[in-house]
């Protein structure tokens, strides 16, 4: 099986998952978006309202901003980035995923990572950061830094686009300004990959 087929097999399994109670309230499982590119993977938090309806990650307002951030350096989900979340089903009222939900869903995220073995993993927002980095340090202190990840990957925490929507100014040192710096560093590292 090639990578696409292996991911498809896990996806099929995930579609009917009943390992946690979010399976009772979800509309659609949100397994992944973008393309399976071994160079670049982004891990967000959890599906929201629109993602749950469409079965696709990052399609709401935050997702549209994410697309613009990628586009600012010539990257796109169509050509460059594999997108998923720490959990695949929407938590009611968009509350944070519970530890038992993350634990139940971990096999799917682990499979996505072990099949793709991405060289760069972007940890988008606090929930994704906490799933991989054993730290209490706030995201504003560690965003933009590279950490060692699974399968020799490099992981970088970045702000969540929903956070940027709530902090809209672009002054020097603002979250948006920092995000545009981070995406340039990400593109630089991406271009060095062969
Ligand atoms: N926020 C996320 O973290 N993931 C999505 O898929 C949508 C919004
Ligand atoms: N808090 C979050 O949850 N995400 C961010 O990106 C920043 C602060």
C-alpha cells in the first residue's frame, strides 16, 4: 500500500469510531484535509461547527485566515500541507477536548504521523502544543521555535488562527505580526527539504 491508501484505511476505520462520547453528538468525522505531503503537516485542535457539518478541517473563519497565512508565502492546502486535528470529532459548544477524548482519538493521530512521517509538524494552538510538548510555557513564549518531534521531524508551535482573529492588530510584536514572521521561517525550512 502507498501512503494515500494507508491513510485511507485509517480514515475508513475512524469514520465509524465510537470510542468516545463525541461520536454521539458529531455530524461528520473530520479526519484530514489538504494533501498527504511528507514535508508539511499541521495539527490543529478540534473540529468546530462548520468542520463538523462538512467533514473537512479548518473551513470556518479561522480556517480561511489559515489559508491566507499559508498563501502569503506561496503555500496551499491543495499543494503543500496535510491538515488534521488532535481529535476528529467536534466537542459540544467547541469546549476544549477532554483528556479521555484525546486519549481515545490518539490512535488516529498517531497513525497519521507514523504513516506520513512528516518532516515539519506545525502545532497550531495551545491544545495541539500540549499534546506533544511537555511544557507549561505559554504558546506566546515558544511559538516560532523548533522542537524535535517524532520520526526525526521538526515541530514548531504557532498561534491558532482563531486567536489571531481575536487579536486583530498588526503592530510590531503583535500576534499577527509574529505569525507572519513564523510562516516565513516555516517556508524557509520547507524550501530546504528535498
Ligand atoms: N479549529 C481547529 O483547531 N481545527 C479545525 O479544524 C477548525 C477550527
Ligand atoms: N491561546 C490559544 O489557545 N491559542 C493560541 O494560539 C494562543 C493563545
